C-alpha cells in the first residue's frame, strides 16, 4: 500500500488555510458551487433518477412510495402496481386494500395508499387524468410537495428543478454552500448558486454523491474528488485506504482516480 502523493497532498485543504475558516463572497461561493457541480459530473457521469418509471404518472407514484424507503425497494414493488393500475382513473377507482397489499413493503403503506388514490381522483377531477406540469398545480395534489414536484418536473417534463431531499440537505450544508434544513429555503438558495439548466442534473449528482461517497454516517473524505472544495473535509476518515472502504457503487476505481488517491489504495 503506497502513501498519498505530494501533489495530492498539496491540493488538500489542510495544506492551506482551512476552507471553514475563510470568509467567502457570494460570487466566490457561486464559483465554488459550479466547480463542485463540474467535478461531480465527472465523478458521477451516469447520475440519473434511480426510480423506474415509464410516464409522469408512474414517476409521481414511485416518488410518493420512495418516502422513507429505498429506491431499490420501490423498484421491486412498482412493477406489480403499474401492471394493475395504468391510469389516474384506475387509481381513483382502486380498492385501498388491494393497493395496500402491493405497496406494503415500502412502509407507511396506509398513508401512501391514501395519497395515491387521492392523486388519481384529483387528476381525474381537475386535470383530465393527466399530471399537470406547473409547480402550483402539482403541489396542490395529494402526496405531492415541492420535492416530489421537482422530481416530476425535472425528470418527466424536462423543467429544471432542485430536488431537496435528505442527501441535498446534508451535503450542501457540509459543503458550506447553504446553512439550515428548511427545504424550501434551501431550494431557493441553491437555485442562486447553480445555472438553471443544471438544476436537475446537479440534484442527481448530489444524490449520487450522497449514496456513494459523502455517506451520512461516515463520509469518505479521503477518497472524495471534491475534498479540496469542502470545508467539512475531515468529517469522515481522511486516510485514502480507510476512506476507500466506505465508497459504494460500481465505479470505485474512477472515484479513486478522480480523487487522486488511486496509488494510495490497494487494488
Ligand atoms: S466526503 Fe467529506 S470532503 Fe467529500 S463532500 Fe463529503 S464531507 Fe466533504
């Protein structure tokens, strides 16, 4: 096992005045945010919505099911649901017990069933059975808040949106781009930092980074390609070999290379 190279070390935050001790202008923060976005695009070139869906209605239902549940579990559950209920009218007329039986593995299944059937009814009653594109209309629908509306708009309709979920809150705070946990305030604060055309992809990249590198319990700081731009470097292990063990996903060699530590970690 080798050591961290001199080049890698000199680009580390601890080699300079720590970011957390610096004052930063709005312009500097915007530049840093956009650089982070570019580096995350390199680290997670395949970032995308990890829920399976074939149309806006399926995405809305899958997103409702994803509350307090992993995307993997939702994707195991939705094929049976989508095969049985194909339109808003199907959900509107569904027997709650039938829906509950299918979505039970996703947790909170009674509330989720109420939301999904209520969504079907509202779509039939007010929107001709189709999902509207507008934020104002979407957030009036059962089970849909701004987070879900942004997921639907960004992925099903191509309207840029910042999705503020638990990963976005944790990582943008760790990065010192924003402070606080109020999702609506964060959404507007992040909008000011990132170019609008990047909003949806920035959201996917942050979520990928949160699942694969900047993990909630123990972030892989020593194997993170945006470490030099992060004031929280050191919140997780800084030793590359130790940090590498925390990485998840199927492109770990690329993540190590982009972090400049592939030589420091045993293959
Ligand atoms: S893994 Fe560490 S260095 Fe990277 S973004 Fe998270 S807290 Fe910052």
